[in-house]
């Protein structure tokens, strides 16, 4: 895979990762594997792309007070442990199994994106004691809505347990963790959509770092592919993060859902070669 082609794919990955909250790996892994690169090496490179998306988009989000920093700090503890264990499982897993799992996660990501709706009102529901003690509440000004949206996070214990499983998925497959994180933040904890997206961006970076350390130690990270990814992903993520805080992206979301379904089918068929 040439430097120029991987750089272009990385720019697109960073843009989609910052805009949608599903992480750049949903673009990078299918393209790399369908180009003939070993899936375990693609997953290792994807961990770097996720880390780059997180680091590039985070400053813009934090300046606007959109992520819930307390929520992020709490859930990262569970996510890191899961990601580390998932990366270790990846090292001993069969490649065909990884193809099937990646394809399934792409389908799952498309379903989660289809279900997600734009936030129409504040989330000010009751809050149990532990979530209140963690101070999982806040507000931000939404440019698209032209108003301040307040929220309260809830069910912290349940969210933490689920984040362990999400970290496991990210460490094992390099994709899916961001989509699952958004689902936990929005549906379990009751956070607004944009708070969920931007908080997820912080969490997935820490998860990806845990997995990347394992892949680096065993030599799966190819620096020839890492360089264009590190250069391209931040560029796309910078543009995507700027657009996210200004726009609603229903049309872009539908296009992304279509792409995820097509890539999911391609990945599964690629894994089935030699069986049929």
C-alpha cells in the first residue's frame, strides 16, 4: 500500500472518526485488509489512528466545554483494562475469526448510527447517589440549537462494567469501541448526543493507547504505515471536529451507514475465502 494512498485514506478516516464518533478504524481496517495487508497489522495501525483522532479533535471539544471530563476519567479506568486484555487475546486469535468479528462490528456500528437521533432537549433526569458523588453533570452551548443544554449522567456502575467490554472489543478488533461507547454514554447514562460523541472521543484515545502498547511490543506496528496515518488522521479529524460543533449531519450519517454495511459484507466475504 503506497504512502500517498494510505495518507488519503487516513485523512478520510480522521474526518469520519471525528464527525461520527465511531472512530477512524471503521475506514482504515477494511481498506487495508482489502488491499492485502494482514488483518492483525491493520488492527495495530488502527489503534494508532484512533489515538490520533482523539488527540486531534479533543482540544476543540474541550475548549467548548462539550465533553464530560468526570465521566471520561471514570470510564477510562474500565476501558483501559479491557483494551489491554483484548489486545492480548488478539495475538492468539485466528485471522478468519477476526474477519468475521470485524464484519459483525461494522454492521453493529451501522445499526447504532441508524438508531441515534439528534438531541432535542436537556437531559435532566434524576441521578443516583454514586453518579451524583462523581459529579457527572454539566452543560454546554450548542451552536446548531442556539441554546445551552444541561445534562446529568446516571447509572455509573453499569456504565463502568459495560465499558470494560467495550475496551475488550477495541483492543481485540481495533474498531467498534467508539460506537459502543457512544451507545453507553447516550442510552445508559442519558447524556446528550454531542456530549456523548465528544466524551467518547476522549475515552477511545486512552483505550487505543493501551492496545497500541501491546502491538508495539510484539512488532505488529509497521512504521512504514504508521507515518502516513499519523500525518493524515489529524488533518481529517481537525476538519471533522470543526464541522461537528456547527452542523447536524443526517445525510452524512446515512452515507456512512451505507459504507459500513458494504464494508462489513466485503470483510466477511474476505474471511470466507477458502471456506466456500
